[in-house]
C-alpha cells in the first residue's frame, strides 16, 4: 500500500527534521500535514493502512494507481541500498560544512581587534550573529522545501553561504563582517532545515532512518568542535584570519558544484509531479485579487503553523518548556566552550594557540561515544521493548538514557573544573571533555525524540519552538563566557555550570515517573 509521505520540515539543525523520522524510530505512526502554501489543503489526518479499510475513496484509488504507474524512480525509498548510502553521505556533508563555519572564525578575535581597532566583546558577535541566522533561516527553508523539493533549497542555501563567506573574507570593516555572518548563517541554515527531511525521504526502515538521523544530528556537534581547531591553525599560520573564510567559501562552493551534478531530488511529491504527463488545461484568469487572497491565506497559515502554534505550545506545555530549556542549556554549553577552552589551556596553562585548540578533540571523542551509545541502546533495549508492545513505544522509555546523560554531565564539568590548575597534569582536564561531549549529545538527541513522541500530532511545531530557543541560547552563551571565565576563574566558572547542570537533573527523572500523568492533562500530547 502507498505509504503516507506528507510531512513538514520546519526548521533547522538540526533537530527540526527529526519530527517525522523519530516518530517512527523503531515503531510509531507517521502523520500527514500538507504544506502551508495556498495550493494545498491543510490536513491533520493520520496515515492508515488501506488494506483494513471498509471502503476506498476515489482519491485513494487515484493516488495508489498513480504510484504504481510511475514506478520506482519516483520513490527514493526504492533506490538501491548503496546509492542511498552515497546520497546520505553527500547530504550530511552539507550540515557538516556549515557547522564548521559556525566557529571557524572564533580564533580570529585578537586579529580582528588589532586590524579594525574594536573591542574584544564585539568580535564574539561573529559567532552569536551566525547562530541568530540559524534561528530565523529555517522559517524560510522549511516551507520552501515542501513546495519545490529538497534539492534546490540545499543548493541555493549553500551557494549563498559560500558567497557571504567571500564577502567576509573581503571585508574592510567589522560591521561588514557581522552582517555577512548573520546572512551566511541564515542561508547556511538551509542544510539544517532540509537535510533531515531528505534523509527520511530515502530510508523506509525505522532502524535505518534512526541511524541516519543520529549521524545528521552529530554533524551539529562535530562541526563546531572542528571549527576552532582548523581556525586556530589557519589564523596562527602564514595565511591569516581571512583565509578561514576563503577556505570555507572554497569548500562550500566546491560541494555546491558537486551536488549540482550528483544530488538528486528526494521529495516524493515533487518527483511524482515531474513525471506526470503535462496537459494543457484551460485555467481561469488569475487576477490581482486572486493573488492577494492567496497571499493572505498563506500568511495566515504561516503565522499559525510557524509562529503562533510553536510559541503557544511552549507557553502551555510544561514538558515542552522544561525539556527545551534543558536541551538549550546543553547546546549553549557547546558554544560557550568555544570561548572557554582557549582561556583554560592557552591563557591559564600557557600552551600555544595551536596546541590548546587540539583539546577540543576530547569533546569530539565524547560526541562520537554518545552517538554510538544511542545507536546501541536503540538497537537493543528499545528494539526489544517495541517487539513486546507490538510496535508501540511509551514516550517515557526514551528518558533512561537521558537520565544517564544528565548524571554524567556535571561529573565531567566538575572534573574539568578542579583539574584546571597549571600545577595539575593536563590529562584529566582534557579527558573530562569526553563525558561532557557524550552527555550533551545524549541529552539533546533523546530529548528531541521524547518531544516528538509526546507531541506526536504537533511534533513539527514542538521541534520548531525547541529549535528557536536553542539557537538563542547558542547565540547568547558566548557573549558572557569570556567575562565569566576571567572573573571567576576556570575552576569556579566551570563549577557554576556544573551546579546548573545538577539543577536540571530532576527534569528527566520527574517526567520518567510522572510524564504519563502530565500527558493525560494535555490536549496536545498523545496518551499511551
């Protein structure tokens, strides 16, 4: 039978695209929701298996017949296994390149101060404004990918991301750099807003889709960690800070050209539409009033689905609010460390900038360990539970792994804090990044899956609200990190973060114990 495929992907990085695939990660139902554009009717119905239906409407018969006539070329899920792996690798290259661009300019703070005679606090905006672009860009790229498909938003976004990187490399003043960073973040966010949807277009198995999405989400962690390492070696070498942007522009432009040749369209409705025989039909004359009415309808749907509903859920739903705050804190920590690690190892321990940047590898190893742990947990523990419950998963079953990550995070932070004195060997401080990176990744990925499971019908709106808040945290944390580390010292500044992490531990525990009761009070959640 034809599989329900209309799902909307509203926002970025990452986690915005989890709404469809995570709901079916090792079980679950897919929901239908048509794009907000006036040409489509809004649908809130759930996908059903027509084999058990007592009657079939003409619309269902037509859709099934059309699917059979078009053949496998219109269904990316029917492509060969090797080809889908290659396309998935290419798709994940988009968010990885952009994620590296979030932090690759951060080591150039002192050089920007000297060249443009500005304050050090203003140079931190190169990261913060980029992340603000990540917050607003998906409001454009998400709906656009539902209208014209996945391919062109990805190509357009990465191409303009490359062009604005060139603008920054040629900039003559700091305002030009800051504007370029915001716009490059806005266009670069297309990779975060669209890639997840493209991956779920390819993979039909819940297991394969879950693994593909875990890899996609990991790019949002690996990129910001690799950025300072690459940026430090470029800035401190003979090339200078401008080449951080030139290299980013060259790599992203090369990837755009490669994808222009080899990246296919993966959105099934667009593929079906392109293979339909074009018929010349007489259409009614479209007047100015026609377009004004349709623009008004589209704007109303946009405000409802992309702004009003997400913010309304955030204000009314305690599960969404508290889990979002916890995830945002962890995501903000990642960008806070971009400023904090150089202080801890370069200024306090007196290491060279290049050598101190290599300490980010501890966080990188931790993220990889967290991704491995999540994958193993899903393939073993969750798979057995779903087999027993015949494909249904209680949302709170996502939380034990999150609780483990919540306990691990403050331990890693305390270890980092109290081994930061110069007279203590550097090994435990660097290795402390492993549990910190693993915990942050597990908390974010499991928190996102829990939100999708709880707010099944409105999963896109819930993830949209989550993404906006997380992006604001990521933009705000670097603004105070330098002063906090300089005023409190590395030990007490990191300890303050550890105490904050401890304060969040009761959140997953409380929802694991009482989440089913809280869900019963809400009209927006599922009741399992």
